[in-house]
């Protein structure tokens, strides 16, 4: 087992990598759902695009700007949700929200969240929780076909 400082360094490296080279960072011309997320406190602003076919997320992307935590969270979210059903996406949102608010067990994290566990340390910085969850709230709004801009405030 790696020492906790090594794990934190690994997690930080992964977050920085997704911030510098985000996955699925582009508009999605064939999207049949989209929603915006905005954090007025720090200025993070993303649009999440979804292609939902027969209750399955066949494609997902995002564009916008934000801090390393919000952008890397959006990047890893899109990678995690491709191929998931609407209910699986909703459940992953709930699990991720419990992770970043420190309401989950380590076993639950590892079993269900995969690489998303890199955001487990966010709970130590309550103001950063809104950064980590912003794109997720926009994704949920897109799933529900709401056209309002989601705000963290």
C-alpha cells in the first residue's frame, strides 16, 4: 500500500493532467440535450452536451472554462458516463456527490467510482466542492432536459 502522501501526489497529478488535456472537451453537434453550469463565486462556467439514445448516454462532451478541479472533474465525468444508462448516470452523480462531501466509505469509493476517487480530498476544502460538482449538476440538468443555467449559489 502506498503512503498517503504518495497517493495524494498521484491524485494531484491526475487532476492536473485532466485540467491540461481534458477529455471530450469540445461542442457536440449531434447533442440532443445540453445544459450550462455557472459558479458565480469563482467564475467557472461550463456547457455539458449529451447524446442520449434509448436511455443511454452514447456521447457526452463539455466546453467552457474553470479552475483545475472543475475542469478535470468535467473531463473525468464525461469519460465515466459514456455508455451508461440515465439511471446509472444519476447514481454515479449521487455517489460522486457523497464522495466530495465526505459521506461515503472507502470501499464504496473504490468499488463504484474508479478513477473519480482522485476527488476524495476535495471534502477537506468545502469551497472547492462546488468546483468539483459543477459540471455534474449541469449533466443532471441536461439529463432532465431543463434549459436553465445551473448555479452553485
